[in-house]
């Protein structure tokens, strides 16, 4: 039902909604029919919340993956005299 889908999506003032009427699909028992709708809300992606980082509640060192401590060897032996 459109009412339930709209409640789940909870569009806010300023957001654009699209409603497509899909018709009345036939139920399995052949008697009960309903009006089907597809509803979408065009909303901006959620903004990243920097407040935890600003307050020091998140330690970046604990969340980032550490760099490997061993440099992998090249298969062909590589060129050791290049300084980078």
C-alpha cells in the first residue's frame, strides 16, 4: 500500500517524491485485488559526521589498516640501486 511505503520512506519537506501506479495485480485466490504503487524519494546522501573525530572520541590509528611492515620482493629480482 502506498500509505505504508510513504511512512517507511518518511519524505521530508523539500525532498522530491516519485509515485508510479503499477495497477491492480491479481491475488493468488483470484478474488482479492489491491492498487500497487512504487514510491521513491530523491534525497541527498547522508553527510559525514565529523563530530566524533573533532571531540577525540575516535582514534584514527585504531580504525585505519596499518601499512605492511615488510616490502614484498619483486619476482624478477628488481633493481636495488633505485632509491625509491
